[in-house]
């Protein structure tokens, strides 16, 4: 079982995602237009000892992976936790091509699956499984030759499948990540307690789940108490995100509170400035023990 | 639990699947699915335990249902909603409501007469920042609102292509129905149906025979003039962005999905907690947690309201009822008629006398 680092570096800030302000989001998108600007921030984090980059399978990340592969000495300990898929790529494809068209769009053109989809006939269960695996492999292509010990499925997909009750797809993901990549499958969700129950019903024990965990209960769907119960039960390996609740909780107080929760193995955070990166790292070292 | 209500989600496309997931996850609901396309029905019926139907008419006739959520292409809304109301079912319909506003008004009456919960999916009315904007407008603290800018931009049609129903006129596609409907619906919420629409231009950029860009001028009796500026061929936005700006005699107000910014010339007793100068409220602070989060609290919250109204037999929607959506359909019809003929639609708005000195409530509002 892979041990996760205490502190993981996230990527929302690089892609114009800001829950507070569209103006800030746009300013960030402009600042991180060049891959070099992203690398400069990642280098600060890496040199602070934060060696895990938890990132969306956005096209731009392929360029980051190129840089990391290209300098194995500099990035000897660098690792990615891919989060797949980049949802807007699929949403836009569905708008453009329709549901079946979008799936075909992402299948290898000459493959049997493209043919099966083109036929418009019902798909056998086995074919649905194969399509899911091909989609996963497509997302993983950019990481070939890098270290990816933990691989996440993005919350929009996890929660869509969870809500629909199509949790068998999560089981397919889980098996494929273990079998083909020798990695730990993991889940981002905005509904952690409900997801945990559903994964257990699929026979997935002690899953890694990344969800909002913060002192004020911000976006902890299913209820603050249900989250704390799940954490205390030892049934989940939690990664906490939104620990500052978009800035609503002072940093010291936020990290201190998280450090006293059982079941939280890691914190993922995003920052653009060296000061904020060092500040969070120092707090995690202070309250959660010095760890990579 | 035996008292769970049964809701069928009809049309399992992009919106429909998301509605289906949220409805199915709701503790007070037993969900049913329905979609005409074989592919989706096959995949789902092999993989989830919920019954999935292919034929809408058969389903509403045979399934024991309390309500339907209609998320089919817009052209199908009117006939499907009609059939559901005839069966005595409560209805949540995706926006736009009906392509012909006369259908919208007829169905509004049917639903009201039958005491059915009838709601349309204009989710921006459930965004905290826009709810705050509504509260501020209703308080009167902005003074006389004279000037409004209503915008929406996003990356839907970025090249010529065959497209889906969203880009076909006959199916109720196009930027006006798909995108502009949202800022128009917000304007209806704040000010009602405009008395006059002029200067409307519906412009294709990449699409054939349908608009990718919408501009228009809307006016209200004794109310503001609003410029509508909408474009769904704008790749600089990661996803749809809607924003409203207003200028009144006592300040300026702006809102988008994230935040609500208010500049007040003078504070107003009708709006406690806001001071002269700039005030900022974030959606994150204005938003209540939801039972299940998929893609933004507003999507969950609108369905939660619908489900609660049905389960507790309230007989009407809490927000976004058919009558309010009919206003939006009517407004869009005015934009289309204006764009086709070039002649303004509706009478010139009555103009209030210019503000002279403090307004009535101003005596109480000036101090702080």
C-alpha cells in the first residue's frame, strides 16, 4: 500500500479556476499561460520538499510531464497524482458530437470499439468495460515514464456515477488502475460519506478519497458529522482539500484543526506565491510532523 | 421507506444525466429513467438498478409516478409537459420552457388549475450572488435603476460543424434559447417582462441558419434600459459565464456566479450590513450546503426545492414557476420578432420623471 505524502500540491490555480472571483481566475490564467510560469511555481514547491503534484489530465500537464521526464536529475523524487479526466474536454465533446459521437471521438479510430459504437447497436457489458479502460489509458498516456503511484478519478465523474448508481464503473476503474499501472486507485468526491458506502458495496476497502474537509463544513455534502464519523471509523484514507474553505478560515487554525482529525493522511492545496507555499508547508510541518 | 416520491427523469443527455444523478441520490425519491436513444438505455439498464424506459407515453401511463423531470430537446418540452400535466404529474422542465410562449401560458394555467408543482430549470436564480442581487434590487437601496448590462459568454460553438440539436433551429437550439435565456430570465426576475424590445440582432458566426451571438435592447415602463450581450462562440471562457451589471441613482451593482459587488453612494436602512462605498459578498458565503453536490449547489438546490414542494404537497413551486418562465419565453419571442422585422416590439416605455433631490425614503436613509 503506497504511503502518501502529508502535503500535495494542486493545480486549480494554473487553469483559471477560482471559486471566489472570475477576475482572479482570469489573472491566473494569464499568468500561467506559459509552461515555464507553471514550472517556476512547481520548482518552489519541490525545493520546499513538496514532491507530489496532484493534477488534472489537462493538455497543459503533458508539457509539465515533458519537463519532468527531460530532467531526471533535477526531478528525481517528483511524482504525479493524475486526476482524470479533464471534465470540460468531455463536456465540450458531448456538446459537439452528442453522447455516442463523443465516445467514438476518444476511441482509437481503427479499433473494434469504434466499430462497435458506429454500429449503433447495444453494447455488451464486456465492451462497456473495454471502452472504460481505453478512456483511462488515453488519459494516462501523458504520464508514461513518470511516477504515478496514486491515480484519481475527478469528482464530477465520481459523483455522476455515484448519483446514478453506476458504481460498477468505479470498480472497473479500481481494478484497471491496480492491474495495469500497479498504482493505488483513488477518488475525488464532494459526497465522501455516500461514496464510501457505495465503494464498500463494490468490495473496495479503505479507499483513498479526496474531499473537502474543513473546520466550517464548507461543501461537505452529506453533512459535517457524517464526514467526521467516516474519518473516525478508519474505513477511509482521506485527502483533505479546501482546508482553508476558500480563505474563510485562518491558515494556522485550519491546519491545526485538520492535524487533530483521525483518518486524514494528506492535505492538497494550491498556491501561486512562494510565500503561501512556504507558509502552508511550515504549518503542516508544525502540526502534522515533518514529512515529505 | 414507503413514502418516497417517484420521479422520472426524461431525456438522459448532458443535462438529463446530471439531473438523474441528483434526483436518484435524493433520500426522498425513487428515480426512474427514460430516454429515446437506444445506446443510453442499454448501457444504463445493464448497469444500474433503476428502471429505464424507452417510451415516454407508455411510461407515464403505466409507471406509478408523482413527477417528471423533462430534459429533452426544447422542441419536445410543450408536448411532453402537456402529457404529464394531463396525467396529474408534477413537472420540472429544463429551460427554455416552450418555444411558443402561448404554450407556456396555457401550461401555466393548466398547472395552476390542477394545483401541480410546475418549475423550470433556471438555475441562476439559485446562485447565492444573484439571490443577493435580487434582494438588493427589491430593497430599493440602488435608487432608481436606469442602466443594465446583461451578459453571457462561453465556448459552445467554436467551428462550423454538423452539431447536435442545440445547433438546430427546428429543435429549439441556438444561442438565444440556450444561453441568452439565462440573463433574460434574470432580468425578468428583477424587472418583469419588458415593455419594449428593440435593436435585436441574432447573428450566426459558425452555425448555419441559427444564432451564435445575440444583442438586444430591452426597456421597462418606469424602469431601466438593458443591453443584452451574449455569445456562445467565445473560447476565452472555460465554461458559461453570466453576469449582470446595474447602475442606479444610488450606486452600482454587479453579480456573477462567484460574487456580488455593490457600490453605494449612501447607505440605506432597507439594506442593513451594507455601507457607503464598495461592498463585496461571495457566493461561497451566501450558499447553504446541499444533500448531494454534483456540479454546483444551485443545480442541487433547485431540485431540492422541487422535490420538497412535491413531497409536502405544496401545490406550487417555490421559485421558477411556469409563469416566470413564460415571461422569459415571451421576452425571447419579442427579441425574435424584433430581429426579423427590424421594427421595435412593444410600446415605448413610459419614462419616470428624473429624480430631483432625495427620493421618498431618502430622508431615513441618508444618515449612516
